[in-house]
């Protein structure tokens, strides 16, 4: 992790275990993370792999924009 990043394991880590990445409807943690990013609470979102973030490439690009 970058030394200038502030990260709280209790409030800033989002895991949707056992939930499909094809739809965001049941991904409660994912939707909360996106709302915090949209509100400006987060400057960036880091994911291990793009396919872990979301399976729909077009929707991923819309969210990133």
C-alpha cells in the first residue's frame, strides 16, 4: 500500500463474498462503496483485478467516468 494512503480495515474494506459480479443489485457492500466514491468520500478505489470489481466492462467504464 502507498505510504500516503489512509485506509481503515473496518470502514474502507468491501468484500462481497459469494455474490456474483454480473449484477450489482445484491452487492450491498459494492453499492455502499460506489456511493461513498460518488459523494467524494473516496478519491480512488483499488481492486486486485478489474474482473473482481465488475464483470460488465461497459458498466465499469460508466462508473469510472
